[in-house]
C-alpha cells in the first residue's frame, strides 16, 4: 500500500479582518506564512484542521480559512477535513466550511482516496472542555464495523491524552477512555487532535494519538505550575500511514519573533477561566 500522507494543522484561531488574537497576533497572516513554509511537502492525500479554526466565530474568519487551506490543498492534490473546536461556532462553521446547516454536534465521515476520516465534534457550546456524547460514540462504533480500504483516521479537537498545563487540564476531554475503547481493535490508524498548542505523539493502549502544534501560537509546557504562558511560534505535523505503521514529523515554520512571549496568565486568571469554561462543579 502506498503511504497515505496527511498534513495536520490545528488551532489557527482566525478572526475577522483587522482583529488580532489576544490583541497581538494577526493569525490570518500567520496561517498564510505557515502554509507558504509548507509549500515543499509534495503530494498529499488530505489536509486536516482539527479545530479552533476561528477565534471569534465570524463567517469572515471561516471564509479566510477556507480560502487559504483549500487553496493550499488544491495545489497539493489533497482533500480537506475540518473539525470543530471549543472556540468555533457551529452555525457559521457549518454554513461556510461544510455548506450545511448546523444541527447538533458536527460529526462527519469523509472518504479521501480510500482513507476514511471520522470527525467527532467534542465541543460543548459555551465551554472550553471537551465531551463526546454516548450517541456519538455509538455512531462511531457502528461506522467502524466495516473496515475502509486504507483504514480510518479519527479527528477530534480535544485529545484523549493528559493535558500539559493546569488550565488545559481543566479544559480536557472528559472520559477519554470511552473514545479509546470505541476505536480499539478497529481499522483506526490514528487519532488526530489539537487544543494543546503543542505537539504530542503517544500510543495509548495500542491507539496512536497525534496532537498538532498550534498555528496561532505555542503553549509553553515548561511554565511554572499554575501559570499559563504562550509564545510566538507555529507548526504542523506530517502524518504518514503505511503497512509499517504511523510516522509523524513535527514541522516548525520559522518566523520573525519566534519564542517571544505573548502572554502569561497568573494563578488567579487560570482559576477563573477554569471555573468559567471548565467542567461545572457537581
């Protein structure tokens, strides 16, 4: 089997024209620069964007993402797969990127050159943490009952992996074991996620999980406990699937100012965000 080649992007956090992410970063320009830096990747089967496509949920931001990512994909002979993140708004996301109305979680199944992409919407409207409902996992199991010609890739914004910082722990995927159990023993080759703004690759009970770096910025996972710190920096992952397994290459795209501190959130702010956007207290 020829290797399947997937460019995995995440957390572009685009905004309407003239708006800056955290008041500091033109994320549309950053995405444009990142894709230009990835121009030499050669032929691809798919470009996957695993959530937080937009930061403000505006139709304008989704149109910009569509223009840049789909333009890049056409140049590389690839299909595009979009997933919803906690910052996305389902209605404009669905209308622009899926050309369909938003009705409940935006799950989907896409066949790209014999490779099946099972997209799961882990977002919880009005919150930052992730959740997969029993009905979603039931549909996933049913869809995986029949193997795809080149296997299946699951795309879900919130990773089924431990979080690297206190804040992201409050915004983690709930019950990740349920997702891992649903895909174990099936033709799922890899789970692609984002959310953490830092690359991770792990095998959990036989399931390979790849977390892409953020495009908008990079999360400092070495920050002192209780703080949250972001710096300038963008990247992506090239995920290749063949008979031997999964090979992931983390791709950094250099830019002026890389490593420059963007913001630091103190413990009081981290606690407030965790309280407001994290899992509600029982």
